[in-house]
C-alpha cells in the first residue's frame, strides 16, 4: 500500500511512519520538518503544512489511505484541527480522492465528553479545553464531508512500547473506562484500519 501520514515528524505520526515501513508499505510523510525521520527507500518526505491544500494534494495524490496525526503545543485559541479538516476536504474533493481518511482526535471530543472520568475532565478543562473544542469542530467537518472518514479517539497518550490486546470501543456507554494508551498502539490501530477498514464512518475510542 501507499500511505500518507499527515503530521509525521513526531509522536503518533513518527511511530506510524516507522511501523508502516516495517510492514512493507510505501509512505508519503507531510510535516513542517521531517529531518528526524529515517532515510528509507520507501519513504518520501514532504516538507509542508497540513493547512495548505496544495501541500495536502501533493501528499495524498495516488495513495490508498491518509492517516492524520497532527498535534500542537499551542494550548489557547488553536484552530489547527478545524482548519486542517477544511483543507483536507478541499484537497480530497479536488483530487476526487477515494481512499480512506483516518484522523486522530482524542477521547473527550464531541459526544465522548459526557463519558470522561473526573480526572480526565479536570485535565482537559484546565489545560486542553481549546484544543478539544477545535478537535470537535474537526470531527464535525469530517462527518459532513464526502470522504471515507473515521475518527480515532485515544485516551491519554504515553511513550510506552507497543502492547497487544488494547481495546477498540465503537459505542459510548455509561460507566465505560478509558485509560492511558501508548502512542505505538494508536499507530498500530491506524495501520490495521488502513489495511483492512472495519470502522469507517465511526468515531472509535482506543484504550488499554
């Protein structure tokens, strides 16, 4: 497969690139700075921004799946996620793109906010409120697009190594428990869905 990774230079994105190459895929990686990514015959590094329709078109054209793993350190007033969603919708429309588009947001966006534990709700409200509001806007834009979308909502992320047996929850339920999850696990799920999509047009939760 040919897989595009948007936001590839760090965190989930960098781990996704690594695992995708290990699985034998060709990868097109878009980020502002891809210097930290390895040199590999199956990796095409594209320096650019997820906010640019032209950069997105250059990255996703001819690919089988798009994995969006963008993030920002900006806590207040960010519009990165919603602006990226709008640019992605325009790029995919211009290209008549028919591959799946799998986007990482976070547990606590949209309807899932009602199911947060007290501690997670406190952390998000104190430190990540604006980010999660904008991620919710991103989900809404994707939901009403014509793309073959899926959103992935992990619990709080860690740098622990990949561990099998993580849970994929496709239905929000009262009393559900969502704990921390390694970035490597999220990357693993993204690639599983890219290869064999089972949850298109759904908002899924990932937890240990």
